[in-house]
């Protein structure tokens, strides 16, 4: 198994074309992990209080149209 330092060194050595491909892959990889965590948080009810506050603010006219 590579250490973080080994991985950082390997990434630093990538040619620009490979670095661009790695960036795209990592962005997708990271987004998938974030999505899974977000879905787990929603399912566990960890965001319920925030959602209720947002809906309350909307009902009370405390929101600004974008």
C-alpha cells in the first residue's frame, strides 16, 4: 500500500495530460463519496432541523430570490 507521500509524489510526476485525467477522475470519485455521505445524513435525519429552519424562513418571507 502506498503512503500519502508516495501518492503525492506520483501525482506530482504526472504529465499534464495525465494530471488532467486524474483531476477529472478524482472530482467524480470525491463527488460520489460526498453524495453517499449526504444521502446517509438525510436518511439518518441529521439535516431535518436545517430543513425545517429553511422552510420556516421561507414561509416567513426571510428568503431572497436569486
